[in-house]
C-alpha cells in the first residue's frame, strides 16, 4: 500500500446513548487494553487534524494532545450533524476526511491506507468506504473528499442519516480481505464486544 498523506483529517463520532450497554459510553469500552476511542485515534494518528464529536463521560481519560472535542448542534441530532460540527474544526488544507465511528476496535493505519489507495485509484473526488461481509456500506468507516462533504453538511437537517453527507459523491466500496479482524466491525451489542475481546486476545 502507498504512503498515507498527512493532508487528511479524521472525525470520530462518539456519544451515542448505548442502551444495549446499560447507558455506558461505547467509546469508553475496553478491548485489548485500550478503549475503543483510543484505538480509533491511534489508527488515525497520522492525520493533520483529529476531531472527536459528542459527549464523553466526566471520568473518561483526557484526549491525546492536539485532538479536539466538540458537540453536535443541537446535541443528540444524529451522526450527520455530528460530522457537520466536526468539519467546522477541520483546516481548509485537508482535502480528505476520514469519518469514523468511535466504536471500531479494529480500525487501523493499514485500513486507512487501503481506503486512501482505493480512493486515489478511483479519482480524488471519489469516496472509499468499507463494506461488511454482506456487502453493506458502512458509512461511518470511510475516507471522503472534503469539499463535497462540506457542501452537503451545510444543508444537513437534525436527525438526517449519515449517508446524506455523501449525496452526489461517487463511492468506491472496499472489502477487507487481509489478515485480522475487519476494520468495519463495530461494537453495537454486548455480543459484539465479547467477539472483539476474543479476537483481540487471539
């Protein structure tokens, strides 16, 4: 895979209600000795800017130096509005933006590099997004051209689904066929969390 440019930003979405985890913040759940959020931020360490969007528990560990945290407006208005809030903190010089859920235990630098390579092959105005084993696009696990996403985000209404951010953008679907658990795997349920911990232990 090619060298990943530093002219990209990463927006990481946290703060969902996580009803299936008795109200515990999913991004603070631990897999393999690190929280899910720590793992996603580590994967995107090469980004020129990293922005975490959403509320975190008061007892959560401080974010790494240089990582910004903002809230969506209004609070609880959904992932698309969260991305819109994050984009306001992304420097104009970042021509690509990774949009990632904060509950991806196996997101990695290699996975982001693969998205970059596929995006570069398809054209700079094309987005690249991971698909799960059933072929479903995982909208919060992709790399996108920043300019059209910004344009779409400016029109986003509260409650709009994340996919509305990508209207009019060509999309390259990316499968994970390399060693290790897939980067698109998210911890939506306690069973998912147990599976992630088992994989991490192996």
